[in-house]
C-alpha cells in the first residue's frame, strides 16, 4: 500500500496527476484527481483513445 502520511500531512494542496494517452502523444499534467478525470474523459470522448492518469509523487529531497 502506498500510504505516505508520515512526512507530509497533506497540506500541500491537491495531488498532481499526469494524464497520458496510449493512442497518441497526448500528455497533460493537472492538479487534483478530478481535473485529471475530466481531461482524460474529455480526450477519450473526442478520440476514443485509452487514457491513463498517473499520480505524480511530490518531489523528494526538499528537506
Ligand atoms: Zn489520444
């Protein structure tokens, strides 16, 4: 399970997601899962491509 609530208390706003398409080179980074879903659904509706949204982990090494 990927639960990282030790170092970060979730105060850094919505998570960032990278929406990519398996059918073309479509790629879009957004904040929040809802926006990723909206963009992914929008692209899939227009192109009928398979769209995948990855959760982008917060950049480490900032301590
Ligand atoms: Zn596409």
